[in-house]
């Protein structure tokens, strides 16, 4: 049963929802400079990704690339979402995020039902040209909850949301492995649950109940995502196979990557994007 605890694909969907939330939140009612926005976002994501890609090739992970859909498939989706956001923003103001979500869900399910999935029920097989289409509803959901978010709202016990999200992710992983109902069919409904959880986390943080340690871990989540398999591969090449040691070592190796690569890239993007919001 332990293998169902670590659920990569649901985690990526949560990542997309959070991304949509963070990207849209500053522009709920503000204008933007598309050039400044894109410059900032590209630097923020491209520099750590390029370094991680080089490290992966160095340790022999040839499947760690933007084409084969291993780890970097979601980064490609993010780059596409960033690139299209200057177009999405005015469309959302004309038609509303709910309409965009409905349309994107229809297109997503037409794609996945028409093409099916790989043997694991995952959607990455669609390649860089379609993966972003399949997962776009989750990103739009994040934009929508950013639009409707208001301070002072209460969404119930935070631990119930956390437990419900984690347990649901594990159940969907089990279903993906053992039934025909794979992630490619269940991730959009899961995205709705993720929205509730994220809104609950935001409300919890506003009340001063956020964990300082978890906030620091959250800052390094992108580094963890990029580096964990690279670090694990490097450790295993030393002949170390204990899962606990490999996992702990992988997390430790994330630390220098975060401070030497991701954090400087983030700071650079902030400096270049200070004038991004015009209103």
C-alpha cells in the first residue's frame, strides 16, 4: 500500500492550480505589461530547468527532457500557459473564467477520450503539443479561485481538506494502476478538490496559522520537483539502494540547487519585473 502514498500526477495538477492562482492573483483588476510579465516568468522557470536538464544528462537520465514527457512535461505546459496568459487575461474579462474552464474541460476530455492513455493511465503520452491542452482546465481553475478569493473567508477545518486531498490522490492512484479509470480521466475532478484545499490553505495562512517550516519547504517545491529524480539517480549510482537513504539524500541535494540556482533566478526575475503591474 505504501506505493500509493507518493502520487506524482495529482501533485502536478495541484501545481497547475497553484500556478494559475499565483499568476492571476496580481492581475485580478490590474493591467499588465506582457513583455515584462513574460520576461519575468521565463527567467523564473527557464534558468532552473536548464540547469536541471544539464545535471540530468550528466548523471545519465536521457529520458529527462522536454520531449519524452518525464518530469519536464509539466514544465513545458507551464511555459505555454505563461506564454498564453497575456491572451487569456482579456478573454477572461470578456467571458469569465467559468466559461473558459467549461470550454477547456470539453476540449480536454475530447482529447483524452479520443487518444486514450498509456499503460499507466497517464496523460504525458500526448506530447508537448497536447499535454498542455489536457491539463489546461486545472490552470484555469487556479486563475478562477484567484479571481474570487476574498480575505476573511473560512473553508472549514484545514486538516480535513488536507486529509481529503491526500486520500483522494492515493485512491485515484490505486484506480489508475488497478482499473481502466486512469489519471487521464480523473485529474480534472481532482483539480476541483485541489481548489478547495488551496483556498483553505490561503485562509489558514491569513489567520496566522501557517507553518514557517512548511512555507520554507513550499518555496523550494520547484527545486524538489526538478531535482529529486536526478539526485536519486546519482545516489543510486553510488550503490546506495535503501529507499530511506535515497529519499533523504535526494532532499538534501535539493538544498544547494535551491540556494545556488532557483533562488537567484527568482530574485533576478523579481528585479526585472518590478514594473510589471501598471495598475
